């Protein structure tokens, strides 16, 4: 389908140029825009030249980036030489260079600086329709001269019926690069430099035809997440955020899927990949809880989808001359960049606690007291003559001893036991022995000692020490 309008823009302004193209086409104005309409396998520069030759109007998306773009300047120059009408749309309050003023300084401008952009595009569409409806055969136009030239002589029409502004946009001093020309069958013509454009086409995806049910995914790389998300949602795309490792600062857009320049279904889903990196602060010298809070508060200036994630904190205690509970160092160290959700180990000076006195207390109460003191209780049942069954008769370490937090404390709990004659000198401490026959439990290793009870056949006992002339001290397991 032949086009009526070609859109000239800097790659930095692709988002605005795509918005202009999409909205004009939605109102029935056929547009040509690179890289979408560059046919696959054709020379990029030749395609642009041909598109300018066939277009009735060139819409110039003007900004500081466009002003600095050699390619945009040459496209405007070519349009003037071909007699193509020019409609500049200024999206930024930028000073105009002398080289741009030479071609479009006297043309009426459509200012689209103040949001919303859509309102200005609708005005542009209205003016374009009026211009296209009244356009006749394209006049032959000589190259522009340095003196001020009326719009009609340049083949450039104002964008609407309002009076042409009396003063051109502000200018700045600039040295214009010499024109590069090439020879063809029609004589000398400007040569549009195509290297950067070819690169842009490769980055954005090359040739693409946009279906009515699709939109072009805008380039959002490098933007902060809220801005990038809004650009996608403005096209009625559903945005799913995924944080990834990256060299980029935390919270910035890395890429999208589908990629920038590719098609996505209207109301379809686009994945926005965000740099989820945060920097580990200096934690040395902080109290443990203060360091924990500092790490938990690390977040990115992004949506709740990413900011809700936090670093996982592990704690390792080490002997140190520092006060107990101080952070000695972190791993990764201060200044390192990590992905939210990663583990951070805090090495903390040992926090000494005192073993509580639990002698004579029941097993369950003693275990609770040890746990409350930030220690780990380990239960060992032993036979201790004179001790009440089920109570603690000894601890290791002993009561009132200072130990590191989370250290183990062995609680020796009195159990049923005594001396039993097994006639086996090869038994060792902690060995479990099943009783093959019933035996008496005595308070001493001889037959004249007091009987404390019996251990039945089939019951297992634990050996508490080496045999003495066939006698073994045991506790019922």
C-alpha cells in the first residue's frame, strides 16, 4: 500500500515516533517509518530515499537528538530537494542548529512539548488530512538558498490554517559537516549515511509489518522501572516484572520479552526484565539486630513486585576481642552488588551466655530453661544412686559457666539402672545390650549389695562404664 507520510526521527525518540505513527494510521493516514517499513534484503539508505520520493509529507519529530542526527538532517534535506512538504513536530524545547534552521527555520511548527502527546497528534492528523486533500501535483523545487525563502517556493506547507509564527525557534552555533554525494543515473544526489540506521534496524528487529491486533513494543532499556512499565501499559500491554542480575544500576529496565521493536498482541503480556541489584552497605561495628534491619530495608525504587523481595540473612558467630553481638564483617563484603533474594552472611562476635542452674529440676523444666538461655539442650540418661528419677543431677558445662550463644549443654537425667552381672569383659561404654535373661539391678558390683530392682529379658540397657569382674553398670535404655 502506498504511503502518504514519512516520519523522520532520531532513534532516541523512537517511542514518540511510534506513537505518532500508530495514531496517524488509526485515523486513516498511511505512514512510512523505519525500520518497520524497510523491506527485508534491501539497502537501508535506498529505502529511505525512495520513501521520501513517494511521500507527500515528511513529519519531522524534532528534538535535541534529532538536531544532532546527521541522518535526520539529510532526510530533511532530501525532502526539500524532492519538493516533499515538511511538518515539524517539536517534542522538546531545544535550540535549533544553523544547519536545521537553513531548511525548516521559517516553517510553522506544531509544538507537542506539553503532555498529553495524543492531543497534539490528533491536531497533526487534522492538519495532515486537510493538506493531503488539497495537495496537487508536486512542484519542481530548486535546492534551498541561504536567503530566507517563502514556504511555497520550498514546497513546504504550514501544518494548519493559523498564522505562521513570526519568530523561528531559537538557534545555536554549529559547524555544518560537508555534504557527501554519490553519482547515479540521475546526476548528483545526497547520500544518506546508512551505517547507524542498519545497526538500529538490527537492534529493533528489522523489517516488520504491524497487524491491526498488534502493537510495537517500545524500547525501554535503561529507564527506571516505573517509567518503563508506564510506557508499556500505555499501549494496553499487561506487564510482568522479573528481576535479573545485571551490570546496570538496580531498578533499571534491561530488556523486554517480546523485544523492543517486535510485535505484541494488544492487551497481551510483556515481560519486563529489571536489574534487581542492590549494594551491600558497611555493616561492621553494628549490633546484629541493627545490621539485620539495614539489610531488610534494602529495596529498589521499583514496583512492589520487586521491592517486596529482600536479602536472606544468615549469622555465624566467631571468637573476637570485640563486644559480644557486634558484626565483624559480611559476606559479600561492603560495596558488593548482589541480587535481591540472595544470601548474606553476617559474622558476629560471640555472644556469651551463662548456663542456668537446673540441678534437681525435672527434665522438661530443665530443657525449657536451657532453651530460654539461647543454648541447645542435649539429654543423656544415666544412673545416679540417690537421685530422683527424671531429674537433672549434672550438666556439662556446669551451671554458672559462660559459653557462646547457641552452644550445646548436656543434661544428665537420672534413670533406672544399677550394677548387673553379665560376665562379659569386652563390653564398652555406651554400648547397647539386649538382656537375654532377667537380672537383678544392685547398688554395688557384688552379690551382697542391695537389690534396686530387676531388668527383664528382652529389655535393652546402655553400658555406662567398663566391666568390673563381670559386673557392668547400666541404665535401662
